[in-house]
C-alpha cells in the first residue's frame, strides 16, 4: 500500500512538472515579480520585435563597451501596443518578455559565449501588426485623443492598434516622472484601445437590437415606431440628434437612423434580466480573451431599474462603459457569423537564424450569437451604410457594414465622443473590423467615420 501511495505521488509530481513546463512556465517567468528575468538579462541580449511585414519595431543596440540600449525605430506610432522596457514593461514587451529573453541558438554557441563572457542573442518576436495600417490609423487619428483597433475577424489577428495621447518609448526613462506625475491628467501611458472605458453611445444599439431579436424572433420585422424627434416617459425625455423627426420607422430603419426615440421606447419593453444576461454573454463584466492588459467593460442594468436608466442604457448612455477593443470583438462576432476568435498579436517567434521556434494561431473563443442573429445584424449594419448615418463609407470596390455613435460623457456640457465600429468585405481579401473612438469631438458620422474610411481605403487599395 505504501509503495502504491509513493508511486501515485511520484506520478502526480511528474505530471505537475510536465504541466508547468509546457503550460505555465512562460506566464510564470513573464511575471514582473519573477527574479529569474534578471538572470536572463545577464546572459541574453533582448530580442527584436517585428511587424508582420518585416519592419523593426524594437531592437537592442550594443555599443563597443557592451552597453545596451533598447531602441524603437517607429517611436510613437506603435508606442502602446509594442510597449516599453525600463520602468517595468508594457505591451508586447511585457507579454512576450519570456520569448525576447530566451535564446535558441545552438548549445555549443551558448557555451562559447559563456566562456568568452558574451551574451547570446535573444529570440525575435514577429507580430501580426501591419505597418502600413498602423501608420494610416495613427495619422488618421491625428491630433485627437482616442483609439483605433483593426482586427481580422476570421482569425483574430490584430492588424493595428493605436492610442492617443501617446508617448515616445525611446525616452521613457527621461520622461517617466512627468508621465506618472499625479498632476498629469493626460494619461499618456494608458492604452485607450484596451484600457479606456467609454459610454458606447449608439454603437450599443447593436446589443439592444440583438436582445429585441431574441425576444421577438418571429415578429421583429413587424416593429413600428413613429419618431417625432423625442420620446418622453414619465419625467424622462430622450432626444434624437438635433431633434430630427425620423417619422415612421421599422426596426431596420430605426437602427440605420440611429433613432434614440425608437430605442428608448423599445428598451422599456425588454426583459431586463435577460438583457443583463445577454450582455454578460457578450463579454461585459468579464475579462476579455486577450493577452495584453485590458479593462473590463461594465453593464449594470437589472430588473427593477428606473425608467430613466432603462431608456438611457438602451441608447448606449447611462452607466454602461465599454473598451474600444471590446466593441471591436462584438463586431468581429457579427462579421464572423456569430463566432468570436480570440484576438492575438504575436504570430511567431524565431531564433537569430530566422528559424521559427514557436508558431501561434488564433483560437476560437466561442459562439456569441447565432448565425441567423448575426445575419440580421449584418443586414442592418449594411443598411446604415446604404441609407443611414454611415453613407460616407459607401464604396463601389468593397462592402461596408457598420454602426456610428455619439456618446455624451459630461452632464455639464454637450461634449461627446465620436464612435464607429464596423467591417468591410472584398472578394479575394480577408475581411477587417475597424473600431474608432475620437474623444470629445462630436457625432460619429463626422469624426470617427472619416478615420475608418481612410483605413478601409488603405487596406483595400493594396495588392496584398
């Protein structure tokens, strides 16, 4: 009996070591509190980071005295997604830390380097990021604060991710005190694409519509509403943008017009318990399936909420907050027939000879909505471009589907964030999802839509 007990304990121990080696070792070593990282830096020169099209995003320069300097040739353009080193790590520099400090050169070369007191070259990380799209998104956002996310919905590949205000990772050491100063309200180090939480405005009508479809699967096409420019229930009045009277609408037209009155009325008839559950199934109040640091979006509306809260939430205001990445993932699920692929930004890792030592591929996160529901939402988002608030995005070379939004964020002014989220299709190229938020600017059709258009044009005008 004692023998079997020891044998079982031995097998469990070996099983744990195997699991740790192949599953948990990388996250464990990547932990910033792990002192082994210091040991790696003493033996390995930190590896390079490249874009998918071969542009150097980060490299280590060693001078004649052996001093190492981490250099970011693209500077601010990739500042948040690539990240920095020095005062801790962030971005890909953090999530791929283990790979960058690992060297897969031949064992004999390592021995020679150790004997000569030299460091071994670290492995290189090749990302999914497209340099031209990143540059286009960076330039298109211009002087505005906000974020742009570009994803490939069929695979989960992150093609571009921009956040502004930005910083120069090359001068992170010199600028650190200013960047973290408590009186600095710019929050340049915050990756707004993954960590910024905003009221979603009318982009949230994608979810309100989805809940209505689920409660009215047989008769949603019979929905009718007469918009007079505002809707009042009790002491709460919801206004359409500029008090525009949209007149008689069905659900599709109300969605395309982004009619606040219709959606405030519609929301009052929803099952709030089911609405809350649906939003949580769409990744609210939970961690997003992404390796880089991100914030949770929040949805708090529950059964028994006040009429005003229901009306505001149904049009994307109230207490609902969402990250741009989260909104992009919801859009990806619609574009991908209801199935979400987990986003990823590292394509593969290679040694100093260019030989791949680790390959990454997208994984299916799960089905967020049925293919039938996705088809209806896709139809509605297409109508936004054909006849609604996104007509500027209409093109004879590719098809666009989307939703605009304007999110008020201050009760003391009429300031609003400008939103667009959508995707485009052209035969022969993978579809892309583009989500844009422009802080404190105005309506989505005037600010976010032109930025999305520049990105779509850049992507579909290339020969890739």
